[in-house]
C-alpha cells in the first residue's frame, strides 16, 4: 500500500513516538508512512485531518512514529532500507553519474551509435535501444523467419499475430516447436549449450522530439552481434543454478527456453554492464554503496532479456512483465545511458525532497515467526502479509538476490506453493505462528491492522482462523474504495479484494476465561469487545449500521472464541441475545456499553438517516441482518418488503444456494403481528424459532448423511448445525461420511470452516 493509504491508520491508532511494527515489510512503506506523519506538507496534513474528521477521527496528532521493519527476504529489507534511510542526494548523484560515464566510455561495449552500427543520423551519441527478435523455421519451406520482421505491420506500427516467410510467402503463427536454436560455448560452465537464436532487427535513438531508428542488415548486424556477444572475460557475475520453483518450472518452463542459470537471463553485453555497475558500487563508502546499489539493482530486470519491445519509436525502459518470469520473443536491449541517466536524476531529486533526514527505524531480515523483540514492546502493528498463492515472492526475488549471494529462506515462507509442497493447511499454520508472534510483542489493548488481498474464501478462512487462534479479536472488516480513497464495511462473509482487518489484543486473556467455564466469562469478554468497537462508522453526516455491533455478528464472534478454546458455546443464540439486552443498551439494532450511548446519540441526532444502512446483501446471513435492521426500524407488510428485498439481493454471491424466498426467511426468523406486519421477535420467541430451526436443519443434515453422491446445493446453516452436533458429540464417523461430498462454497463459509478445522484436527489426532 502507498504511504498515504497507511497514514490514516497510524494517525488513528498511535501517537507521536509510538513504536509501529511491520513484520512483512516488503518495500518498507509502513516506515515511510511513519516518517510522513511528521514531514507531510501542511496543506496535505490539513486535507487528511479534515477527511479523517468526517469519518469520526477528530483528534489527530501529527508527528513521527518510530518503526520496526522486518521481512524474510534480503532483497525486501534492502529495498525497505533504501526508502527509509537518510540520503545524501548530492553524493549519490555525483557518484552514480561518474559510474555511468565510465561505462559509456568503455569502447568494448559498443554503446556509441556510429555508422558501423547503422545509425548514421546520430553519429557520436549513444544508442537508446536495440530490438532483438527470435527466429522460427518456416513450416512450408524450412527457411528462417525473424518474428519481428516477418510479423511487423508497418501500417499499424505493431507486431502482428502472423509472420510471413520471406522466401515462400507462407503465413504461420508463432509456435515454440518451430523456434530455431543455436549452439554456443558457455564460458562460465565450460561446456557447449543451446539457446534460442536472436538476431538484431532495429537500432534507435531519441533526443527531445527527434527520433531516429534504422533497420539492421548485413554488416551492421554483424558488428552489433560482435559487441553484444563478445566474450564476457573476467567479470563478477552470479553463476547460480535456478532451483525448482513454481515461477520457473511450473508457471513457466524456463529450462525449455535454455534458461537454467542466472546468467542465462542476460545477453553477454548486459552481463558486462551489470558487472561494471556492481563492481564500481562496491568500491564506494558504506552509505553511498547502499544508495547506489539500491538504484542499480532495480535496473536488473530492465537490463535483461525479460525487457519487452513495444513499437513506439522511443526506448522501452523496464518493460518486463511484473509478477512472472516472461521471456518475450521480441526483446528490447536498452542502453545503460537510457536506462539509468533519467533514473539517477529522478531519485536524487526525490530523495533530496522527502528523505534528506531519514526516519527513526530499525530493520531486520528475519521470519515474522521469530521476531527479535521483547514481549509487549510494540504499540501498533500494520502489516500486509502474503496471501495464499497471490504472489510468489521468494521465487521472483531469486534473480536479484543472486547478485548478493543471499537467497530468501523459503521454508518458513507463508504461502500456498505446490512446488514447495505447501498447501492451504500449511499456509494456515504458518500464519498462525506469525500472528502468535505478533500477539506476543504487541502491548495489551493495542491494535493490529491487516491488509488482505485475495478473492479465495479458503484463504480468507485460513487467515481468520489464524487470527482467532493467536488470541486477537477481529473488531472491524472493511474494504477500501479505491475510487473514493475511503473504507466501507464488509457486511457478509463473502470475500472481497483489498480488505482491511482491524484486530485488538484484549486486556483479559479471553481463552483462559472461556476455558475456566466461568458463567461471567462471556460477558467480561463482550464488555471489552463492545468497548473496543468504534461508536460511529461512516461519515459524521450519514448514519451507517455497524454490522459488528449487530446481535448475529456478536454471536458469531463469541462462537468462534469458544471453538478456538475447544469449548461448546453454553447458550443458544436466543439466550445470548436476551442476555445482551439485559446487560447492554440496544440502539438502532446495535448493542453498546452504557457509557458509549451518549456519544452515539449525539452523532445520530446530527446525521442523515435516509441512506447509509445496509443497501445490499450477499448471502443468507447478511440477508437476515438486512431484514433484522429493516424490521427492527419499522415493522412491514410482506408486499412492502418484497421490492426492496429483490433490489437488495442484486449482489448475491453465495454459490451454494440461490437467493432464499423472502417468506421463508420471515417465517423461520421473524414473527407476524396481528396486523400482518412482520417484526423482530422478542427474546423468548427468538429462542423458540431457533429451536425449531435447529430441529429442522438437523433433520435435513441427517437426510444428507444418509444420501449418496455429491451434494450440489445446500445452504450453510444446515451444515453448520450438523457439524456443531458432530463437534458436541465427537461424532467423527458422521463428519467423515459427509465432508468430502459437500460443495466447496459451503465449506468456505466462515463458521462452517471453523467447525471443519476443529473436527479435522480431531481426526488427525
């Protein structure tokens, strides 16, 4: 996340001087955000303060927070250090410019665009780019076809999908089986090998608005090839065998393309240039070496065969495909002048402006599962951990990390990765260990914010399970509105991208309280839980129902706590709601502690209540929350509810069942008054309805157990009641007979998933 997206959390949950931790720091943006809480320009501070005040955060205190950064990857911590350290921008620019000039002056590299290379209009200057094309054999006559030349459409100025053979005129699409290979001697391995044949096709240069380029032919091609493929000589370069990884051997078969070692990523000239860059950098002072290598290492992919060519006339700098190792068939080799000169100027200017003093931060390369910190030494944690198999960080970092001889230890990496034999269960346990470590170092009553970016419900359930088991209490789950730059609540268990999960470390040891089976334990926990929830959500002028304060969500949270403690919840939902009403104060379908009510009512008096409720629902649970709010606010006739219900169901996302009939939900969960208006039941009637639902759902569950074959469509409440019964009776036989026949969408339900995890644990025992 960008620093300005992190800052509101820092300003809300911390004060100047507090210690902030990010154990999955990546590029270190949490540290940058901590510094910007002090250095942000006054006008931008005012704008952010105003925006936060609209959402209820009215007492923002500006000032730097101290930050502790950690990551498993050596490359990540090196990048994070560069963003957070104090920069001497003038020294950096002087040294970087000197190194670049030295490389440009090396005649053996052939960087000057003179007549021998075919760029006669710009003789004496450095060329910007050379286009290299793979070669294919014609399926008709066997002649060699350059993909760039054979498929280039001059009328559209782009490389098309079909290439034409220059000899026989036959057309064909690119086929890897027809790729032409050549044999060469690998000086690093002292053996002959094969690689795809590349030939130079175009050389270009741009100065201001003037663009020159020439098609490469004859002697010019030979001269360019001679410079590009000249023997590497005695250079410092990593010759590292690429291990079996998902991104190199499953997602892409790099070995089929002749890429088995790190040096295979580069043309020989690119290897010599990078070697000169790194060798010159290593001779600098410690601070300047850090500055220079931080910039130069970011150019490694762009100075490799991963760089793609787009027919725009100008050079394409750093056009590698992000998140994968993709070797294009048309490669663009950019010159160091084109790749680095502008970067040096931009970095020196930016760092002179934003990081001339550096922040108060500490950084370590270590696993989040074992942090070098004392117990309860951290005031707040903001973290963006890896999520399932979204990004294979250790695989993608391998190329650059090879330069430093420090490769990420992937064994403790929290990821789903078939190549490393890590499945969803392994990911869940690794995240549990990491969150447990977060719990250890965080002070009691303090907060943890997690950014979640994965659309798979199974990964979301693994994450929430790890959070619950580690001892944290989930307070709010919201999703970022990137268009508006704000956050809105998540009103269902359906998974969304860009979720923000706010959790707190309770002052009381909640698991110990539940384990003691003290009848007061649940209400000690609930009092602390409600006290930690925000009194008001949304903007100061619009009323929004806080789903986390509704009785259904509060019961779900309490159920999760008991499951984690291996205890059956000692009361029904109806009994729980009745006790909520006895101990706390209900307002607008939400529960508050008595001392929170005055603040809520002041906000409510000033708010617009015509909108901002629950506009839509996505599954059965959120549909019930929608109805509870609608009917709690004002009892309604069936015909008056129907059109609003249909409109609100437009975002239905549950694949395990269709949208329930409105009348069924009303009959099973609400009561009809004498005037025909449906309303929320009182606690006594709620308990009766719950018993009837449980009996009906358990009967349906037993019918499913007795049936054969896969179960295609069933709503989660039926399975939830059945799994709860199996858990209570320790009936693992019944559980085993049905679990593999259920649709994944039902097993992905948050509460069903919790029971499944606990029952699976008993099976393993």
